C-alpha cells in the first residue's frame, strides 16, 4: 500500500502473495534492487502490540472526531452551502448552453447528470452536518463514552463482544484501509540479515487532535501498572478541574454504580499503594487531582494525589434496555440519577453516540 520502504535504498517495496495447497495465502514484500524479501508477518507482529488500541481509536474517530472536527472544520456548513450554490449556477449555465445549441441532447444529459449527482452528494453531506451539529458533542462526551465502553466490557462481556468489531474480525481489505487511514509510512531496519520494524509514523492530521484532547484530559491512554503482585494496565487520563470530574462521575452514575476513591502516588518508586484485586473491584480510570505537569515539571515532589474511578463486581447492570448502554450516553443536562436497584428503562436524558438514518428522519 505504498507504506513500506526498503531499509537499504529507501525505495517503495513491492508486494506479492503465494497460495499453498491448503488454500492459505501468504504475503511478502521485496526489493528487487537490494535482493531483500520478508514475510508480512514481520509487520503484523509489530502492529499486534497495539492494534487493539488503534481499533478502539478508530471507533472513537468515527463516532466523535469526525462529527466534532471533520464536519465542523473541514466541511463547515457555510462551505457546503456555497458549493451547492456554485453547482446550481453551473447547472443553469449548462441549460443555457443547450438552449443556445452548444450541446447536443446526449451531451447535455451527460453533463446535467454529473452536476445533479454532485449536488445530491453535497446535500447529503449538509443534512449529515445539520444532524451532527444537533447532537452537540463535547470533549467530555468522548471520555464518558470510553469509560462506559470499559465498564460494558467488564459487566456485559458477552454483549460487548457481540457489538464490538476487533482486529481479527476485519477482512484483509479492511485492515489495509485502517492502516492507509492512519499511517504515513513504516520505517524498516536491517539487523544482520533480518528485517525489523523501526518505527511507524502516523498521520498528523488525524492523530494530532487525539493528542491535543489527551493533553487536555479528555481522552485516555493505557499505562502499565503493578496491581498487587501482578503486572497489569490501567486507563490513565490527564488532569481535569474538579467540577468537570464531578460532572463525569454523576453522568456515569446514571448508568452504573461507579465509585470514587483517592490514592497516593510515590514519584521516586513510581508506585501506587492500593489493592483492588482483593476487593473484587475493577479500576475504570486513574487521573491526577492536580496539574503536576505545571506544578512539578522536574519531578521533584515526593508524592502525587490521584483520583480513581472503580466498579464492584457485585454491582450488577440495572437497566432494562441493554442497548441503551451501547448506543447512548447520559446527557449533561440531565440532573436526575437514573441508576436504581429496581430495573427501569432509560427513556430520557440521553443522547445518541453516532449518526444514523433514524436520527436523520427525526431531524427532518
């Protein structure tokens, strides 16, 4: 896909495939000039280290970044309306040219069809943009949705797997499209005669917004951590003001009985002192209670204070409509706490997390 360059001469590598008698296809990359050839498995093994995070990120991009960033900045409503007007003017010019005998009927119909298709496509984009703006997503919605996804993965594992597409579920073409979407190029290196992946360079146009949101505390990353005597990982997000943290917790509690506690982080040992494994609890997310990047840029403080969101295994899912937990997020304007010991459907105070045809019909 034009992403791989020869580690010797820096030319774009070619690709080929062979099919064995058992029907399995094997893919290779090669440089004819340098006589280098290696299996695609070298690339796949490297990607497998973080591919689940890339797939999760792609889901967030499709649900939030495209409505928040692409449609509001790359294709603003005013620009789409301007383009529609230009195409309508073009259509009028074509009609006048036909009337004046410039076009034959066949040519006129062909030109007219091209412009009408362009207008229809722009109109569809405009309708989607209108609907998206009605959803009024905020950066906090991204963090909230990822918290809910994590809890759903723990409490509704079967339903979560049924609704969530993972890397192994992607076809080869879909995997290629994902890499084309996010990757600029893949740098290779030679260690002896072995080809290894040196670095993957991601597209700034897509990854930069994610990094900006992470820096502001609105998206998480996974960090390794020792939990008891076991090396595990936790979701970590940057500092947010106390009132914003409180709002996210209250919105989460409309769906789940989410608990909050605090822990001390010892900077020199890079260690927390707590044990959730024995308490039969799962950590949803860890975050600093102060902006230590500003307070302690040289890491001279001995301890940091962190907040921890967690759930208990015995706190069962209480909503009657399971789809609600996957297709909607609690609305920030809803002040009532829906979570209750008595199963009730959630019918108010939520907003959908993605655009669909049903929403477009409701908007119209």
